[in-house]
């Protein structure tokens, strides 16, 4: 039933004001866009998945007010000692686990993923190999982040 039909059903002019105000407050005036109200199928192309991975990597935990669990811990790690190879591997493993937990449409291939560090240009480059679960599409996410 639409809002207009509901309004007409209440017969605004014949009802007491308290009754009308009480019923108007129950009408949803805003929708949570992250909740799929349009009943569309899940988008699984490589561009959408790549954008999602970018959002996860570049977002700090707690940055989204209503989605506190979205993000990665890379922001705190970029100021540490990347010259130690085991530290860089730990950072990559942590980011891959965070992506796998938050992006359920893909399966990350950890053996073919890599973190490239360029000390001269102050940048790190993620090379993440993944497979889209629904379609079986294999792709590689490759993004350079200048710090």
C-alpha cells in the first residue's frame, strides 16, 4: 500500500489529529541503501569486485558509522619497517584475510598474491589473485598505493 493510499485510508479530515500524527510517524522516510531493497541480483563482475577490494583496503576500521567492521589494518602498517620481509608477508596475509572475510563473493588465491614495495617512490602495490565464486571468473587485482 502506498503512502497516499494509507493516507486516504486514514481519512485525514475525519480522524483526530493525534491519530494521524501517530500513523504518519510509522511511515519510513529513509531507507538504508546498504540493505538491498530493490531485490536485484548480486553484482559479480571483476570491476565491481575490484572496487570493493579497493574500498576495503583504503578504509579504516570504524570509518563507516553503521558498518564498523568494514576496513583493513593497512593504514597503521604503512609506517612500520617494511624492509623486514617477514613483516611485509604478515601485512599481506592480514590484508588478504580481511578481504576474504568482508568480500564473500570471491575466493582469494594467497599463493599468487603479492605485496610489492617501492621504497624510492614511497609506494606499495597489491597484486591479489582471486576467483569469483558465482561465475568462476579468475582475475587479478593490481593497485598501487602511494604513501
